[in-house]
C-alpha cells in the first residue's frame, strides 16, 4: 500500500430511516482513519455536497451512509459522474444488492441456496384482492415465514410470522418502509454474517460471526443496543460447514459485482447448508456491528484496513 490519502471525506447521516446508525458508523470510520494518520472530514450530505466535492476534490470519499441514501446506488452514481474516488461497491452493484428479491435471484443463479419466497407490491392486494393473495401464499409457503421490505436494512419492518393470522399485520409493517414486500420461507438454524474485504488482492472472507439475540429475534434494538445479543467469532460451526458458508459469501459478493467491502447474511440449517438471506454493500461499522468484530477476530487493525480500502479506491477510481 502506498501513502495514506491525505484527505478523506466520510459521509454519514443522510435522510434514511437508518440515519442514527449511519452517524455512529461514520464517526467510528473517521476515528479509525484519523488514528492511522489520515486527514479526515466528516460530513452530512446536503445540498452543498456535490459543489464542495467538485471544488475541493478530496483524495477519497467514504460513504458511511446506510439505507437508501447510501446503498441504493444513486449517490455512488453521482460520485462516478464527478470522477471522485470512493470506497465500496459501484452504483450498478449497489442497485442489485439493495433490492433483496433481485439479489436473491442473482445469488441463487450462482449456485447458492436461498429460501423460497414471493415478492408482493402493495398494489397486488388492491388489484387481486387481499383474501385471494393471502390464500395463494398459504397454499405455497407454510409458516413460519419472514416478511420484510424488499429494500432496506437494520431489520426495520421485518416480522417473523409464526401464525397465519398474523401475516396481514406483518405485511402492513413491511409496507411502512416501502411499496414492495418480500415474503420468505423461514429457515431455522444458526444465523451468521460473513464480511468480505478486498484491499486490492482479491476478496477474502472474514471469520463468520454467529448471532444469538437474547430475545430470539435479531431486531433493530438487538443490533444496536449493547448487551442484547451474544456474538461468537468465529461462529460455532464445524470447519467444513464454516468453509462452505465462506464460499457462499464469496460467491454472493462476486455474483453481485461488489467491491472493497460487503457483508453477507446467511442461515446455516441443521444439515449444514448455508442459505443466503441478503448482502450489504455498506455493512454497519458501529461499536456493536458485525464486520468490525470479524476484522478484529482475524487480527486486523481497523485503521489499517479502512486506510487500505481508501488507498485501493484512490488507485482505481
């Protein structure tokens, strides 16, 4: 790695439902980069941002923006238009990963198992009738089910449906966060997250993080409130199963065309099969987030890794 970039702009905040998480991630990234010797500026994106970037031309932008403002590809596309190097997946890959049904289809085509599901726009209930739609779901997808917004993160709008009568309420909760919902077979097993990093020598899977929420559900609160979830790094999996899960994560990362950093969420069932749930182009980087835990478990210094990613982005804008 060559010299650390002298000026890195970390973008955090934004206007999505995940603003507070983004601010926490951004501060952690900025502190780690500054501790590694970089000149870091932490900015909340606003109407002055694009003009600022065009005038001041930072060495690298690090978008620590969760939710639509940072993960749907729009901001990344604008940075590409401006010719500003940035850390993370290109806009095209971000659009694919941001849409969970699209990501599932692409990753399944790459040979990774993913739970059976159906994608339902809100309008389907108006056009076809709610009773008919729910009856069709009942015929093909037995409970338990997972209902989630087709786009979004941090488990917002996600419900595990154990009883068929609770499905309509779960759909309403998912539609609070968007006009399309994903209804998915619930796979029971060990919930894990595998971070993937690529500092220029090809993607590498980090140790799997096993997630054990004390409430039984890895909710928004369980993700970001210390003490509500137990984490095991590496996950308590047999070596051969852990290796299969790592290969699944790498296959998903490659199939979606992701770059620099990602996190792939999976469930490992009782037979040892990893099931792909979703991929994140910008994993959480807060003090309770999974990817930093995996980096530390692998013996990496966070500042060095973040600086290496920024340097690779600068070399290949």
